[in-house]
C-alpha cells in the first residue's frame, strides 16, 4: 500500500541461511520493488540480529529505517502508520509492541501468554510518555538518531539489544513512542 520511496533490505548472516530461497522468491515475485538480499557478515563481527541491523543501516538509502524480526506479521498500511510518529524530531524511536498468537503447543502458548502480559504492562508508561524501553520486534528509527548514539556496533553481540538501543536513545533526550 505504501507508494512513496522505500526499499526492502533483507539481511541474513551468511550464505547458508535457510531463509535465502524465500528471500530470492520474494525478490522474483516483486520485480518493481527495490528489494535486496544482504549478507551481514561482511559488515560486522557481531552475530545475529545486531549484525543484520548494522548491515541494514550501512546499506539503507533513506533516513527512516524500520527494523522487523523475521516472524513479524503486519497489515498493509503498516509502513505508513509506522513512519508517521518518527517524523516528530522529539521522538527517537517508535516501536510496535507485538501480540503473540497462533500457538499450537502448550510451551508456545505459555510464551505467548508471557509476551502478551508484558505488553499489557507497557500501557501506563506509554500513556504517561515515561517509557524508556522498547520491545525490539519492530523498531522505527532515523539514521541521524542511530549516528547520534554512536551506531549499533557498540552493542556487539550482547543480549537484549533492544533495551540497550532504547536506553541509549532515551539518554540523548528523545521520547520513545
């Protein structure tokens, strides 16, 4: 649905990633869309998500970047709705709290329950705009904010990078939305 300038950068760690055939199929299915497959190990010694985020920032042509986990599902107007708040220069990061659904076995259902309970607990902080952490499943940032906090490389391969990123942004005086 989003018709403005955008690109889709799909990052994988290396050439053995099982997602590559799926990415190549997506690229073939949408020839009119600027979609690129990036091997993130070329950009950083970090591993996992942060390595992919570092590569995405380095490859991105635009100022606004949306990071999503591979298992995130969004509706057609998502991009338009996600980038609107980040255009406010006081906001340093926009995140979309996930809702976990579709568990078929009890361990997955328990994880869904825990995730959804955590998200409900976000509400008072979001309403009072006193929230300084974000869930990293979907994060929207401007490149200048990433540069201002010193880039993502500083976070290495640490756990809970979403908390570290949002804390760094919050300490710079930005609002988390």
